[in-house]
């Protein structure tokens, strides 16, 4: 396992100095899901939720959250994001909404936390907008799918180190 880079020699929390790292294109893709009753998923598909266009609101919330990640996650660097995309798949077979976020920048550190934050806040927004009709929804399976750029190069879930 790699050494923890957010700790100084005395074991105190510290922001990583990325000043000597090369500026490269950094990309991260994260995913998650919100499981719900089939009737709730039907409301989303029909666009008839009482609070309006749930997926549009969740998409905007996810994009905004990615941009504000350094305000939410301690020791995260502020990055100039060049792209944030949040997409949804309504899966009737599993009665869930799958969420995927892709974040891109040119920088000295990765955008994994921004992608994970986008998915998390999109899921929370989706939940908030339909909780009046389904309080038993479950948010889960939030994970990094892939990352590209930087010294460690490419990584994809399931392909090992």
C-alpha cells in the first residue's frame, strides 16, 4: 500500500504540495445509484415529480458540487475544471437510477474527488426531490470507475493496480 501523502513527518494532517508535479490532462469517472420503488422510477421517467424536472436539477447539483469540492473535502486543491458531465440511466430491471460523472482538467493533481462528489450530490438531490413519494430509496455503490493522467497514469476499476 502507498504511503499516506496527507500526513506530515509528525503524523499531522497536511495539504500535499503538488508544485513540482507536471501539468497534465486529468480525467476521472465515478458512478453511483439510487434504488427506488418501481412507481417512483416511473414518475422520474414521465417527468411528473411534484418538484419538477428531477434529473435536470440533479445534473446541475452534481456539476455545481464538483466545482465546490475543495470547500467540502478537507485538504483538496482548488482546480480549474474544464469539463463536468453528469449522466443518468433509468434502469427498470433493477428499479434504480444509475449516475455517472466525468470530470476533466489540466492540472497538477487528479479530479477523482470532484467526480465522486458530483455523483454523491446528484444522488442526494435526486433523493431530496422525490422523498415525498418514496422515503425508502437507497443511495449506494458510489465508486471511482477510472482515472487518467498524472504520474500514476491510467487506472480502471477491475483491472488491478
